[in-house]
């Protein structure tokens, strides 16, 4: 089906031709900018780093300023090489560039990313297109969802639609549930295109009490990095399935009325993203904690006022996912949501748990950890 378009067209006057430059010329110019960025981070030289950033976009300047501060918080230290490997020419003089990123010690690439660059007076600049350069807003119906996107993503929208349909299928197969209405997946190629999508590497976000899921475009800076051999579609599938699970969960019972470990544990269980490595490490070192503690960490995330690290958050999600997997194995989906419904109505957790399962909450807390230890031979 042809997409439906709306909004304003890209200004014709903004068009910049790269026709006079070969791909090798462009790659060399981008590589010079990347080398300057790496050198600036290694010296903790903010001015030199920001000189490689497109200054026209205020949101982009802020994002990159924050990124530099985070990367250099401990002072000057070596940064790994970023190597431009391939490129695709885009509208208005932009190029998408695929990067191999090595660790500070050098050697082979440990991660990969796709960034956007634009040629400026001082050379190539790390950039994102401005809002009025993203093209028409469009809508496209895939088999199961509606995709809302910008013309900028015409070259990747079919791939994104395939991921969205795969996420729908996985949720249906894992839960037997699907949304009451067709979900809308809003595709966002830049940080400025939707303010609710925050955080580098945050792929997707369900908008509570709606049928809308926000996602990053594949082949965008905000999508973060992938491991060598891992596709961006694979990363997106996990995140989009997770958020799609929140959507169908919310149709049954508002997620705001459920314990955080149940909400996030259910979504990770459906996405088949148990984070086993984090849990195994914790079990081996005696660092497991209660599900109430996991809920607290999930609630606050890495809020600086609480002092939780990204590793703490990852481990809390691992606890939630495994506890949910154990619950599903022991009691099934119907009793999972019977428990959630009872607790939403009574706000008496231990009583609700016993009514839904016939077991004591304290026994469950002990049993799921013992199950996890047996599962991983810890």
C-alpha cells in the first residue's frame, strides 16, 4: 500500500549536491572528523570535540555536549578508534556512515554504529537533520501495525515494518494476546523528532494508556551500537517486543497498578530477554536481592539522587524477568494477571499472592531463586 503523506516538504533551496565528491573523498573527510573527535575525548578537550559537531541544531548540540561530559567524567583517558567503513548518500548533502568502534586498547572492532554527517565550512561534521529536513510525515500499514514516519526513513521503513510485524507475532505466540486496536509505531530518526525518547541506545518506548509505541529508526545515532555480527533489526525486535508487551498488558490492567517487577518482568519474558549473564554473575557472587528491591531499582533507574548504576538496573530487570519466567512455568499467564488484578483492587500484596497462587509470597521468593540456581548450575 502506498504511504499517506502530510506536513511540509523539504525546502528545495536547502539541497546540497555531493555529486562532485567520490565515496572515497567523503569517507576520508568523515574519517578526519572522527579522528578529531577521538583525539578530543582522549584529551578531554570540549571545545575541540564540539568543533566536530553540527552547530545548527540546538538539541543535537545539547545531546553531544552531554555525551562528551559523560565520556570524560573521569578526566582525560584514551578513547578507542572509530573507523568509517561504508556510507550511503542522503538528501540535502547528508551521508549515513557505518562505523567500526574499537576499545581504547585498540585491535578489532567491539561494536558498530551508524551516524550521520554533513559537510560544513570547516569540514565534515557529526550531525542530525533539522526538523524541516526530515521530509513529509507519512503513514504505512504493515500486516499488523500502522507505521508513522518521516520521508527521511523511506529507505529503511520496509525493514522496520518487518520488525514491527515480527514483534506482534512474538507477543501473540508468547501470550495469546494482541491489542484491541491496531498499534501505531512512531518511527523517530533524530533526538528532536520526539522528546519522550531519551537516552542513547533507548530503542523503544510504550506511551502509557495509548496504542502508540515510539521507536528509534534503525541506522540512527540514537539507536546506539550493536555487537559485531548483530543486526540493528535484531536489537530493535527485542526492544519493540518488550514495549508491545506493555501495550497488551495495559489493555488488561493498567501497568501503573502493578509492581514494577511484574510489569518489566512480563515484558522481558515475552521478548525472551532474560539477561541471564547478569543474574548468573549475581548468584555466583551472592548479590541477589528481593523482588521488592528490584521494583525499587526499576522505578528509579539510574537517577543520580538514588545512586543506582546501569549494572544495578540491568540486574533488577534480570531478577524480574527470571521471577516472571518461573511464575509462568509454575502458575501460568491467567494466574499472573489474576494476581495483578487482585492486587490492583486490594493493594494487599501477600494476601493477593496467596489467593492467586495458593502459595505464600515468602515461599515464592525463595523458590524462584532456587530454580534459577538449578537452571544455571550455580
